C-alpha cells in the first residue's frame, strides 16, 4: 500500500484536506509565494541542514546522512512559519484572483516545508526511536493547527472560489481546470465554508485527532518492538525449514538473547512460523501475541483511543454536512457512497465464507487423519492449510521459497518495468541514505537514456520501523517551472539473511513486493505539470489499482524462468513446480478474502455508526458474529492495531478500496490476456499513457474507460478467486467531475 502515515512528496495538509493537500513545487523559481520568506529563514538554513534546499545530483536529493533528530522541531517550526508567510501573501494580493496568482502560486508555496516534512516522515516511519516519538507527540497537534490556518483562511478561499467560479475557467487547460477543482473541493471539504465557531471547533477536532493518531501508532509500534516469542530449545524449532531457523537464530543474536531462536512480532516473522511450526502451543502463543497488539490493557492499549477517534470523526463529519465519517470519506472517491462499497463487499463476502467452510473441512479431515482430536483454530489455519496444499497439489511453499531470492525478485521487477514502461534501473551508490540497508537506483528511459527519477529500497525489518510494506514519494514529478523528476521509495520488513546469505521470501511476500513496486512505477511514470496532481495523488479506491495490477506479472513464465532461480544451484524453477503453483492459484482464497473483508467491513460499519459511543472490542466481536465470520479466522487487522484506519485518516472508511482496486486490476489485466499476452506492447503503451502517467489530471472513471473502452466488471475477480459468478455487475459512477462531465 501507499503509506498513509507520511506525506507523499511531503504534502503537508493530508490530514486537513482528507484526500489532497496544498502541494509544493520541488524546484520553484521566484514567484509571489516566495518573495517574502519568514524573517531569518536563510540564516536558520545555514544552521539546520533540514532547512537547506536539497543539493547534489538528480536535481537534488535528501541529505539523509546529515539528519539529527534534534533538528526536526525547529525545522518544522521555521518551515511552517515561512509557508504561512507565503500563503498570506497570496491571500492578500491586491490583483484580481486568477489561476496563475492563486492556484499556481499555491502550487509553488511550501517548498521548504515539503522537504522537511518528507525527511521527518521517513524518520517517523522507519527510524522511530523514543526521541523521534517525543517530537511526534508535540508536533502532531501543532501541525494539524497549522493546516487549519491555511484551509480556514477566508481571503485565501475567496480567491480560490473566485477562480473556480470564473467564466474564464473555460479558457484554462483541462489539467488547470482539474487542479482548480481539486483545490476548491478540498478546501470546502476541510471546512472553508463554515462559520467562525464551527471552524474553531473543527480545528480543535483536527488537533485532538492528530495527537490520538500519534499515540495509536506509537502504541502499536511498542507492542511490535517489545513483544517477542522466545524459542528456548531446539525442540521449539520443530517443523521450521532451515531458512526460518536461521532467521530466528539471527533475531535472537540481534536481541542478545541466549535462545534457540526468536520470532519477532511482525507479519513477516509470524506468518511463516504459523505455517510451519509443529509446536501447536507455540503457534497459539505467536498468534495471540500478534493479533493482540494494542489490545493488552495497560499504557499501550488502544481501545479508549479508538472510541475517542470515532466520536471526533463523527462530530467532524456532521460539522461538514455529512451524516457519517464514511459518507464524508467516500464522497470524493470512485465508489461515491458507503452503500456502493458495502454492496461490493457483501457480494464477495458470501462466496468467500462458503469457500472457508470447504477449506476448514479439508483441514479438519487431514488433522483427524493424523490423529488430532481438536477443532481447527485460527493458529492452526496456515499450518493445516499448507498441509492440504501439499497433499492436494504436491506443492510445498517452502520448496517454492528456495527459488525466490529477494535480490533476484527485485531484478525481475526491474525487467518487467523495462518491458512494460521502458524503464532501466542503475545503482546510484553515492546518494545519501538514512540506514546502511537502504540502496538507491537511478531510473532512466531505456530508449533515450533520459533521467526519469530515483528509486530507494529499504527492505529489512529493524526496531523502530513500522511493520508492513509501503511506498513513499519523496518528491513529486512536475514541470511548472522546468522539469522536476520524482523520487520514490519502497519499504518492506523482510528478515535479513545471515552474513550476506540470500534472503529467501515466500510467494505471498514476492507478490507484495510486486504490489508495492506498482505504486513506485505509478509515481515514476507520472507526466503532469502540477505536483498536486502527480503520480499516486489520486483517490483512495483508485490508488491501489496500479499496484494490484502489477501483481499479475510475478507468475508470468518470463519472470519465473529468468529470475526464480534456486539460491544454491542457480537453476530456474522447474516447469512442473510452476504448473503446480498455477493449479493451486485459487487455493486458500476463502481465507485470504475473508480475513481482508472482515477488516474492511468492520472499518466501514464503525464509521457508519455515527456518534454512538463504541466499545471497539465488543463492536468487533458482535459485528463479526452478525456477519457470520468463521471462528477459524481472525480479521487481517484487528481494530486495536488497525493502523490503516487509526494512525491517520488515511484508509479510514476506505479499507474496502483494496477490493475495489482488485476488481479494476483483474478486469484491466484482461486487456492484456485478450490481446497478445502480459507483455503486449500496444496494451502496455495504453496502460502507461492512460493510467500510469496521468496522475489525478483525469477523473479516474474516465481514465479507466479510456484504457479499457468500458467500465470495469467484477467477473474477472470472481474467476481469479475461483468463486461462483452471478451476472457481472458494472461500476458506473454518476457524479460530476471537475470538468462538469458525467462520470
């Protein structure tokens, strides 16, 4: 997923604007917005490297090697002060408002803060020690208040509104019209039309939420960092393949523990342990440790915070004229309404749960055959699911893993990007990084050799790094005042191999790797004028579409035969094994779909509940019972650790968007299979021109139709997952977009 906790390209107002921000140009020329910098700013830049313009090759890069945590607070304060001065100059301009002196001027504003916020976001996401957390707790509400100072600036909004309503808007380019609509729409959604009393209350809510989000994320991180499962004796390693034994031993050494091994409290460690460990009691311990993050009582418990967050969100939605937070969030998405999102989820929920019952029956029968007398529990699902997979398809995921080396998979991603998008990747070893594990590549056009951007890769887990996988944009592509190229990153949490040994990853992890790379390619392909519209700056239920789509290229023969090579022999993965992978492609889809939908449905129902005071654990338990959630499965993200939803507004009432995007991705890949195959040049060009390069310059529904020639259908998704199909439904958004056309 794209990261909801740090700002794409340093976009500072994501919390206030909900879907977009006052974006900043990365390499601006002098303009009205920069003629009156905050007093003493230049002198402070000399003393604080965070305030200095990015220097060096590739149009400048972040000086990660010079960062000190003590610099963040003063840098944020100085940059916010400068940004307010820039914005006030725009608001006070005596000239009649037009696109250039208002909308474009705002695009050029905030350059210094953009860069400071980008580096700050890297530290809060990947280098989050107690010193960083202290800064977070203090600055989160102050930054929220700062955002409201801009969106609630009445003279500024009147200028934006004047440009939006001007008859001259028709003379603007389509991209300029779209940008004007984005600014106007997001200011309105952020309370620009409220009266003074409501604005004051809205700002109070935003500041309170910012503090609560910070506390929530820090609580989850604490449970992930402090809790481990210690494997005391060699017997505790029973069933684990050699690579996992080595990983566990390395983790014990890293934590200076005398033990046979350690399982850390992250998905990349827990899931493999649950899949292979023969020790059922230890599986249960590992499972409980993971699913109870943020739900253990004491100082790191998140339940009370969630109750407060939900109340504040409900109040904010009503202030802004929406019945619930869900209606507010979905008003500016492809789905448009919670009802449409719920309809999609419910259509998939029933066949998914039916498939789970079949999967559990198969596992129970196998367990009974082996002499087990217990009922399958959630900590048994992966273990017996793997046994069934091996028995039915002669497919051992650990056998597959021997062919999935992290470095080789990365090379495979580069090759796919070259075939589809004509990109090449070359190491850029002299670019500063924030941790020795981080590597950087320069991206070029293969044909012309033109520089496209930089790609940073931070693959390994470490203390202070949040769990999961995500993409960041450090700098957005734009060309307002000359070409500015993008800088993007991918971040994962793989367990690092011992002493330079290759890191072996699972098929699921390899799929996630391709997924997140899809986000990066979306950013790298951007070809727009204005930074607010660049790359992944699209609505939440569309942003996951390019990344979900990219997963389809991992299982192609061209990738597997060339890059899925055995870590010891170097021989490519046998075709017989590939055939077994293909035959098992719909295996366990009941589990995977249901655990996701459990989280997505809880997210939506929590935010449709309005202002009722909610006990999160009770609500989760009772709602899942009403839905008929199988007892053998837990939500992929239980409420007390649901960082997508409660560490920011990021995916709140929006976790459904993964499913929405999967529908788009499955349908879009059909364009390739209906043509010349996954590497069809004509379809690939259309994908780049109509989807990957346009950012938010085009309404997403229009963009999809331009690529596919029609609206998306759900039938491709149902086929992919092996679910029975009803009559295929078509998604047809009907609201008006920025240019007034029907979508």
